[in-house]
C-alpha cells in the first residue's frame, strides 16, 4: 500500500525554516499506515527539506546566518535570476528526508522536527509526502 499527498505553503521571508510536523502527522493519519516509511520531498531548486532541532529557535537563526556566511550572493555570479545563493543552499540541504513509521508514529530524536527550507522567498511552494507500508 502506498499513499501520496501534495501540500502547499507560503513563505514570507527570503530565507526561512517552516516546521512541517503537523503536515506530516496529517498525512500519516490519513494514510492509516502503522509501519513503513515516509518520504518528504521538495520539487524546488531554491528550497529543501531538512531535519533539525525544534526546541530552541536560535538554532534556526544560527543555521540561516551560517548558510549566508557560507553562500553569500556574490555580484560576480552569472545566473540571470540573481538567486545563485539559493541554489547552492538548496543543494547542500537536499530535496528530501526519509522517516521511519513505527506503530503509527514517526520516529524522531528528542528534539528533532522536519523543516521546509526556503532560500529564495517569499514564494508559494509545495512539497510531497509519500508513505509506503511495510
């Protein structure tokens, strides 16, 4: 058995981390799957999906600052849209995360959550959740 759900979300900032846990729990409940895998996938080249801490908001602030320091948007970049830094950040973060479903629950570490990462906002975005039973 498999289940696919497409979600839409809006981002408000050039760079932000949006918590996805409520979306993922909604998809899991709708699927009825008790044991299996959940793939969370972002089909955008200037956004991504990551797992990180959900307890201290300063972690997201530090991540944003470190990504900006590592990938500043230089004037010498030749990509015509002016968002080369967003493409680099997206490549580093990645487009997906794979999660374990056990006894009807997603398995996370104590402080972990899943985030949609925006690197070229604000925009209207989408992501997919694919659940496989087994």
